[in-house]
């Protein structure tokens, strides 16, 4: 079955849909976690520590966290690989462009590929900035995420990168969530409006929720 | 009406093509788009030039032979086939761009004529019902619920013109294939081959070099027969069901 799925364009779209939904689920949890920054360094840092102790004593320290990280890496890799292969196929299928050009499809639909690339680059920067601290501005403090977040959003480029990425994320989810539903065969004429509404609501909620943090730092609400 | 036409001219499949400009005069608003091209071709023949090659057959909007991307739209500005598009949809003095379907699976044969036999091969892969031939069976021998019959008929309307492929930014044949799959898979007559049909037709579609679906929705907008975008969702569902069933065997 795995072979049939991976060899088919419809199958690869299924891989994209499922991996996309896994990442989406993670983002909802991540966004809710981020909002704890508005309740002060104590609560935020405690939450960050709790993430490492989830599942104890059954799980050892950081086991759950690493399990989630592995699942996410697999999802990102599956999503990106199928996107790359499907895009290659799409471009090959339409080598000659029309002379008479027309603006086609919605903005969210047209920006899926570039938006995806922006998000991939953002993820790399984001991990190097706030997980490993490699490219962090100022001194990165292990175990003090509150201060690290404030540091990042105190630089103009930190804000710019983050805001651009979150807007790309919103657009990506707007078309991606609805598309995933169609790929998995759960869409229908009657459900179409509901699915589009949920896609837009998720896109708006996640973008707004994530953007609240840099806006909070910029306005001095979080310092 | 007096019009300026910019038409894709290409001598042969392996030759380079380009847009050529022609002026046509005395066009009636009641002419169909193909009759307008006939007028142009008569003039070209009288001048001893090579007429513009284009596909056409029934000229009633039911055979799927005509094609043409007119001003960037498959079958032009109205939601119908090119043969049923009338010149009243244009204004006197307009410049109209006429191009062939563009997809690597639909290579240009000459000028505006493309080879659509890739569609035939998709049909050969599973777009049929294996039934004993002979005298027509009694109409009520196999009961079909009314909603299923309507659903099948809606998809059976597909004339296989290829406008969906021409309009798709990825040159995908998902709408065409899904129309055929949905049409037969919902009916009791199509049930014995329900799984193999969708698996084989999708595999053939990939084999022909069509692109994949990114749900841009251009296909359903261009379709002269109004096959809905949700058709593709239905085919995806059938494909996943068939894949799961096949793995259990």
C-alpha cells in the first residue's frame, strides 16, 4: 500500500494532507503555549519546563518532547518532499505558458509554493534562534525562554522575519486546510462553506495568536 | 464587425510556433467563433496561404472536439464550448488572442490542433463497464436510486474536450478523470470494477504526464458542462477507499 500511495500523485497529495494536519495540530498547541507569555516570566518559564517533564514518571525527562520533535521532523520532511516532487510534476506538465496571461486563482492558492519555502526557512531560523540559540541576539539563556523571546522581538529583523512568516502561515493554512479536506475526500457540496469558514478561522486565529507575542514585546506589554 | 486576430501558428509538432496577426472584416454578431475562423480561412485560401488548422466536429456543443484558448480562457469568455460561443460576446474592433490547449500531455499537432489521445488511454484504463452485450436489457432490471442517477448523469455530461487541462495551472486531468470515475462508480453497473477503475485511471493519468491537483479551481470554472470541483474530492475518496481495500487482499 505504501508503494501505491507514494507512486501516485493522488497518494502524494494524501501524504501532504496528513502531514499538514499533524503540523497544524502542533501549531494550535504551540500558539496556546505562547500566549502564556502574557502572564509573566514565572508562568511562561514554568510551562517551558513542564514541556520537558510531560509524561513522567512513565516517560523520562524530555522523552515526550523528543518524541514530538521526531514526529514533527518526519511530518515536515514528508510534506516538503511530496510538495517538491508534485511541483516538479506540475511544472513539467505545463512547459509552454499562454501568451495571453490572466490572473488566476486566489492569492492564497498562488502563494502556496513560495509561502511553503518561506515557512521552511523560517523554521530553520526559529529553531536556531530560540531552541539552540545559535543565531540568538544577545546572550541566549538556556531555561529562560521568557527573556530569550523578549530579546528576539527587541530587534527589528526578529520582528520582520516573524511577522512575514506568520502572514505566510495564515495564507498557507487558508488554502491548505480546505485542500487537505478535499484530498482526504471529506469535502462535499454541503460541507464546502463550513470547511472554508473553518480554514479561514484557523488561519486568522493562528496568525493573530502568534503575532500577539511580538506585538506584546513591541508595545512593552511583555518586557 | 471588424476584428484583429492573433493566432498561434505552428507548421508541425516539432516546428517552432508564434502568434500571427490577421484582420477579419464583415463578421456578424450571430456567427459562432468557429464560423468566424472559417471566414478567415476562406480569405487565407483565396490568397493562397495555409489556412489555420483547428479541431471541430458536431458544432452543437456535445462532441468535445473543439478547443481553443480565447483571450486566456479555455473555450472563451462564455461558459460553453467554442462552437457555441457567438461573436456577440465580442465588440467591434476587439483584438482576440487564439491559442491551442497547453499541456505536455496534449502536444500540438498543427496550429491550434492538439493530440488529446491521452484522454482515450485514460478511458481505456477503466472508463468502461464490463457488461454482456446484445439486446438492451429491461430498463427496470437494475434499480438505481434517483439521487445516484442524477449524480451519475451530472458527471456523464463530460464531453472530454480537455478544457479542464487547458485551464489548470498544473496541466492536470483530475476533473476529466474524476467525472468518468464518479459517473460509473456510483452506478450498480459500475460496481464490479469500482476499485480497479479508479486505481487504473489515476495511474494512467499520472503515466500520461498530467500534473497534480492544487485545488485552484480553474478547471471547474472553465468546464463547458459544469462538472463541479467537488468531483475531484469524490475521486480522491474513491481512490483512498480502493487503496485501502486493495491492501487488504
